[in-house]
């Protein structure tokens, strides 16, 4: 019963985190768009008026930390779920390596984009990898992978 309650709590956390991330970053990006293009067409809600205290570049660089925060939140939920499901340190370590690997790939694409005059397509690839880390998709990959990988082989009769 405790496991069911823990899973329900984690599911609720995933739903709320996903909603909050989408809502927050939509408003944040709309304001960045307003500042960059001097276009008030994309209105932001009054609760985000505090953003007006910052310059475009401050908000632009702050977004890196905001994205890191959301990646860490999803990482925490993923690691907690893997622990509750399997209770094996090895799977926690492998999950961490998986997250770090995706982050390194995103960073490589981002740095390559910077070095090659910031191609928009390269930046999109980097963003796609980061979006993966800010979603439950990693969890949806890891749990079946661990169940398949660590199952005992099926004995067949010859």
C-alpha cells in the first residue's frame, strides 16, 4: 500500500511539474519575445510582471539556470521512482549516467552550434535533448529497459 501511495504521489508530482514548467516557460518565453522583437503582441499575465525588472540578457542567461532547475526536478522524480521500483543502487547509478549522457550530448550540440556561427538547426537538436531531460520520457525508457535487461533468461526445451 505504501508503494501505491508513493507512485500516486510521484505521478501527481510529474503532472504538476509538467504543468508548472509549461506554464512558467510559456510566459517567460513570451516576455523574452516581447523584449527582443519589441512586440507586445504576446501578452504575459500580471503575475509575471516582476520580469520587467530585468533586462533581456539577464533573463536570457537566467533561463539556463531555470532549465537546469527543471532538469534536476525531473531527475529527482526519476531517481526516486527507480529506487522505489527496484531498490538497487546499480540502477540508480545507470540512470544517473543516462541523464549525464543526454546532458553531455546536448552540451556538445550547443557548443558546436556556437562554434559554427550558431546554426539554428544545431540549437534545435540541443534543445530537443534538453527537452527529453525535462519530461517523464526518460523514466518511461528506463523502467522497461531495466525490467528487460535484468530479467532472467527464459529457459527453452530443446
